[in-house]
């Protein structure tokens, strides 16, 4: 794995709480995620921290493993139980992706010209991972809604 990708993953794990706190402030004030506004900040920070701490394993695996799918099911179940609509839970994932990338840029880990290709590769892998997340969360939300309808 490239040096910059390793730095990026280490950054996500090491600073998960700091990045998650910024994400929580954003998601609670964002017009596209109003369901988060009155939720317990520590609860949603914890949800995001778990994602960032699992990020390197997800990033490194070529395909979605059972552990990763289990995480996305858990994220979905928690979000659903908190009353967060699917579109907001997915937008929250988009904001997670944005915050992890902005934090990496702020730390200047991709500042040299040589690192630009590695930065693009890392960004592409990050986007792919979050695309998988959006798909899995959407699929799981549909399952949970079906179960609720059947009750």
C-alpha cells in the first residue's frame, strides 16, 4: 500500500473522535439532515467514531466482508431506531466521507506533487467504500421498513 494511503488510514483511526465531533456538529446543523438536530450528540459521535475506527479494515479489503456488512447493518439499525429517515442516514454517510477527506487535506498529507496520484487513488477507494455503504444502508432500510409493515 502507498505511503499516503497508510497515513490517511492512520489519521482516520487516530483522530476519529475529533473528526466525528466535527461531523456531528455539521450533521446536526445541516438542512438536509434535520432528524439529527435534536439527537444526543454523544450518541451520534459514537456512531461515527465506530465507522472511522473500522475504516482502515473496510478500506483495505478488496470486497465487502461479513464484518463490514455487519457494521453497515448495525449503522442502519441504530439510525432507523433513532428515527432517522433513510435519505438522511445516507447523507450523513456522505458527510462522513467529506469530513474524513477534509481532515486529511487540512493535515496536508497529500500536499506534494508526487502525492497527487496517490491522493486520487485514495480518494477513489474512499468513494467506492462509501458507495458500498450507501447501497448496504439503502438495502437494509428497505428490509427494516418491510418488517415494520408486516407488524
